[in-house]
């Protein structure tokens, strides 16, 4: 009897797998076209200063508005873009659009400390492409305040080729670009080791930020914050979903947070409205 079930299972799976394979090829060529036609939407999620809950900056997060499948999240297309090399063009598009958007925001709120914008970078862009040239081009096309365009790179990316990554990152830093270590804690390297890379900020992964099933914060959270400060880095907590997340993070000495507690990723106009509202409120 169990054999028959197994047999049925195989029959059901085979065509499904084939279908998925075809989809993958179709998706690849559709993604290539979407990037050429600039049909990638960039959303921006606020990163908030916990001290006064003002907006310190935004992280750029890509979405693909597929004609048939609807809005697709990065988990559905970034790996395709990486494997096919399309990530180089996609990455340049996101960098360029974000820098232009950042100039617009900074011009609109000239009187305050300039906000920053950060862009996620994949391994292929840093290690197998002339990212420095792209950054130069983008900076020359926009007028963002020095140091306010930032890149986010993960621990596993820099550990792929630590020597080369360290060299590239040092040169990128010299162009006046900020560097954030993304998803910290999900890799296996120590913060002391990562000190040899010129990061100015670490973003603590959401798995360390949220309360555990027992309702407590992971013990290590407080130590990561303290060590990052000892190493001269700013700390952003990812995935702050509730007000008590924000309050406790601030008590632990964390200066910035990002998460649904403060705003989901939003389009550029909504981000502008948010900045303007905050300004009006502060002015009255
Ligand atoms: P990430 O860089 O760690 O970005 C943070 C992710 O957490 C985003 O997911 C964001 O929407 C989500 N998030 C923010 N606040 C909360 C919260 O309070 N709770 C929960 N549960 N999630 C929250 P998203 O937009 O789906 O992006 C996923 C990942 O895809 C990003 O992780 C980043 O690694 C990658 N990615 C996104 N856009 C790009 C891009 O333009 N280029 C590259 N190379 N990677 C990108
Ligand atoms: Mg990121
Ligand atoms: Mg992250
Ligand atoms: Mg993440």
C-alpha cells in the first residue's frame, strides 16, 4: 500500500518540477526585460533615531512588479539576478535611483542634518565587477551630502574573499560612501575579526532583536551593541516590530532601529510625506 502512495507522489512531483524549471527560464528572461525597461520598483523603509524617533535615513528595498504574477519580493528574484549576473545592472539601477531620490529628500529638508540612504549590495557586484566605477558615476550624477549614500553588505559576502573585500571596501570608503554590515549575527565570524573591514555601522539581524518564545531578549544582544560601540561603530537594530522592542533597544544603548514599529517599506512619495510631516511637527 505504501508503495502505491510513493508511486503517486512521484507522478505528482515530476510534472510540477518540470513546470517550475520552465518558469525559471521564463522568469530569467522576464527579469532581464524588466531591468532593461526599469520596471523594478524601489521602496524605502525608515531607519529611526531611537533618542527622539526622528528619521535618520532609509534603506532601499527592491520589488519587481510582474505583469502576471504581481508584486514580487526580493526573495523571489534576487537569487535569479545573482546567478545570471543580472544583479550588476539591477544593482546599478537601485544605486542610481536611490542616490537621485536622496538628493531630492536632502534638498527638501535643507535645514536639518542630512538623512542617509542605504542600498543592498550582492557579492557579485563587489567581487566580480567594477563597483567603484559605478559608485563614482552615481555620485557624480547626484548631489548627495558626503557620506550619506551607504552600502549594506552581509558578513557572508565579505567572508567569501576577505582580502579582496577588505581592499575594495577601503577604496569605496575613500569615495565618501558609508558601509553597513548587514544581518549581523547570522554568519559565523566575530565582530573583532570584522573590525578589519571599514564598516561604520552594524545592523543587528532581526533574529537577535525580537523577544524569544520565553518573552526575553537574546542575552547576546546587549553584548553585540556594547562591542560595536567599543569598535567605534553605530548600531541599527533590524526588525523592531513593537514599541517595547524600540524602548528596550534604546535602554540597551542602541541608537537606531528599523522595523514595522516605525514603518514598512514605502514608495518615494510616501517617504517624502513622512519627512515633511516630521518637519512640520518639529517646526510647530
Ligand atoms: P535586508 O537587507 O536584511 O532587508 C531587511 C528586510 O527585512 C526587508 O525585507 C524588510 O522588508 C524586512 N523587514 C523590515 N522590518 C521588518 C520587521 O519589523 N519585521 C519583519 N519580519 N521584517 C522586516 P525584503 O524587502 O523582503 O528584502 C529581503 C532581502 O532582500 C533584504 O534583506 C536584502 O538582503 C535583499 N534585497 C532587497 N533589495 C535588494 C537589492 O536591491 N539588491 C540586493 N542585492 N539585495 C536586495
Ligand atoms: Mg539590508
Ligand atoms: Mg538586513
Ligand atoms: Mg535580512
